[in-house]
């Protein structure tokens, strides 16, 4: 066939050349015009030959195409791919969870200081151990303070004796004055001595109390329960009032600090359980602090067995991070959580109203974003969607689908747009 077409094209070209030469020889023109005419004629011959070849090729194709169509018809239409589907329906209320990265922080960090001066005699703890409130940590040399206590105690006893004597004198002078035996001056003197003795006793008791406190301060005890740090002063050193001795980090309960993006705050108006809820800033902060909102954490993808609660939400959005600082408090009786530990916090108790959900397994990630295949007229049609929060094994769909759409949830890798599909029964 190709040889025939080549010979036919040569024959047509030769025939056209002869006709042009005969016609051009009879023309009465100048030599330059002859050359120009021959160039034009030659170009026309080449174009005509190309057009002839294309026309013949089209005839051959048209001759073969019916045979190809008949072969395709014998094979039959493309076989439909069997798929499982999920019918999209609008849910009345869907529980959702919000997850954020977080870091633990001690509820308090206390520096234990000396309250009195003296030689640090003994240390009663091991660095890094857990201590309870009022556990003995250090002992400061008590000799001086014990002597001051004993002296103050003796002064109290002396003041009591003087008071008893003054009281007896006052009662005797008072009776004599009433019998017109003692003078008014004697009565006043006895009364004054009695009152001074009472004041002296109170002063002595106050000094005894101060001496007792100072003596008690020679035993340095833990002000809170927690993990004790490294010692700052070794036994044998001289310490003064307010000398730092050691630090204690309180870890039960423990804080978990995180940030809530401002975009999430704007969505909280739709996450409240209340009807006709209008998300004003104050209502958002009040809602996040309700007891119905619970917090849970994961440590390296392992759930922590104790639940917590939110106890602080800032009222100012950080301009640098566009987020609001928040904090939850968790019980930590076993000391599993340590300050500075990275965790993930989950807020539970939120509700999304009138939302569309689809299984996560039905979502594809494409260069244009998430997409799904929807069954329309027996064929797979790809639709780009916008997904929202995750709820269990489903995604909430913000845009791209309507209630009643049939979403394909398996064989996604085999599907192509406009491919025929058959719904598995």
C-alpha cells in the first residue's frame, strides 16, 4: 500500500510538471518573471503532492476504522469496577475532639531557706527523692536557741510569781481601803503594781514564744510535697537567715500548658451544646471552663490514665503566634509526669451541629487537596472537598459534598475519573 501511494504521488508530480512547463514556454514574459513563476509553480507542486498523500491516508484509515469498530464491539463495553460506598447524611450532633501539642509544668517550685543563723549540722534527705510536706530536711545547730528558750521559759515563771504577789497585795490593800484603814495612795500603788505584773507576764510569754519559734526553725522541714533537687549548701557550713538550702518541685497535681489557635476559638460558637449560641469572647472563655469540657493527654502515643480539667484560659491573643494560652491541671499521684515533658492534650465534650461526615478511608490526598470519588450515573466522579475536625474514624466535611452523595470507600487506587463502577450489595 505504501509503495502504491509513493508511485502514485510521483506520477501526479511529473504530470503537473509537464503541464506547467508547456504552459510557461508559451508565455511571453521577461526572463526574471519566468524564474519567479517557476519558483511559485514548484512550491505549488509540493503542496499539492502533500495534500494528495494526506487524502490517500485518510481513505485508508476510513477503510480500516469500520473493521476496528467491529472488533471493539465484539469485545463489549469496559467492565465496571465493584466498589463499596457510603451515603452522606447530615448529622444532628457529632462529638469532636481537639488535639494540641503541650508541655507539662510544675504547679509550684519552692526554694527552702534557713530561717535562723548557725552551723548546718545534718542533712536528712537524698537528692532527687520524693518528700512529703513537713519532712525533716536539715538541722541547724540548736544550742544557742535552746538556751534562749530555757531563759525565756524561766522569765515566764518569774513573771507568774511576781503577778501572784502583786495580786495578793492588791486584794489586801483594796480591803483595807474599803475599811478606811489604807490611804488612797496606797490603793493606787498596789493596783499599779498588780497591772504591771500582769503586763510583765504577757511580755515574758511573748519572748518565750519567739524563743520557741527560733528553736523550731533549727529543724528545716519541707514546706510542700514534691521532688527535692540538689543541695545548695553542704552540712558544716555557716548559714544565715534567708540562705537558700535546696529546692522542691511540686508535681502532684501538675500543670499542662498549651495554645489554642484563634481560628479554633472562632469555631467554638458551633461546638457548644447550647442552641442559638452566639460566640462572644466572654462566652467562649466561660464555655471552655465548664465542667463538661474534659482534658486527656497522651505520652508518646500512650494514653495517661487520669483525666484533667481546664483551669486557665488567657483573654488576650498573642500577636506573634495568633493563639491563646491555656492550661489544664492533672492529678499525678504516681509521679509519672515530670515538668518540661512534651505531651499531646485532647479536649473532649465538644459538639458539632448539623455536620456532614465521611469515613477517613474514603478520602484521597491530591496535589489540589483532599478529594473523594462520588458515584454519579454509574461512574466515578472525583470531587475536591474541604475537611474539618476528625471524629473517631470519620472526617467532618466543610465543603464539597451534599447530603445524599454516594462516596466510594474502597478500591480507590484502581479508580480513574469517569470509570464505570458497580455498587457492591
